[in-house]
C-alpha cells in the first residue's frame, strides 16, 4: 500500500516523504479522525514526526485533493482518503462517530438544488444526523419508556 501512496503523491507532483506516507496510512486505516488522532497514529509509526509536520501534511494533502477535510456542524474537522466520489456522511449526535453514506441518487452532485441561482453545481455535501447503533442501544437501555 505504501507504493500506492507514493504513486498518488507523485501524481499530485508531491515528494514522497515519511510524514506524508504516515499520514496517508493513518487515514486509510482510520477514516474520519481528527488532527490529534492523526498525530498519534503517525507518531506510532514514526515517533519523531512533529505536530507541525502533520498539520502541514494534512493541509498539502487536502489542497491537492488526496485527502478530504470534513467538518460537520459543531464538530472538529476530520479527514479521510476517500475522495472524488461526492459521498456523504452520517454523524452520531451522541458520540460523534462518522460513517460514509454513498450518493443517494448516483451521479454527482447527488441532489438538484431547487434554485441554483445560476451556479454550476458540481458537488453536494449532506450530513445525516442521528444516533449510531451503540448509542441508540444505550439510550434505550437507560430509558426503555422513551421519556427522556
């Protein structure tokens, strides 16, 4: 997989560096994680990687489109390597877990705006909100009558 990352970096005209490879591997294995978690995961592989290096790598990878930055309302920014397919996300209101949701209609941008105001729309961003299965189960166990 590291060779796949090297190919992606070179295709984006980026040098192949250990910090970039470590960040891409962390995001591949743990999608939808925040910056602190990326730092922790990258340092598990390469203990000398600095906070600033990870921030710089995330910025460069996001700017070149190799990584997608998502930030659901009220949540910290998260990162993922699934890019270019205009998928959406479902977010747990309780624990903050995030999962991918494929495009509901098929072709990007998935939704047709009721009034596009003359814009050429090429992407739609949707966040579904609710409770993940674990949080829903715990809520039912705490309040089986649904009173609170």
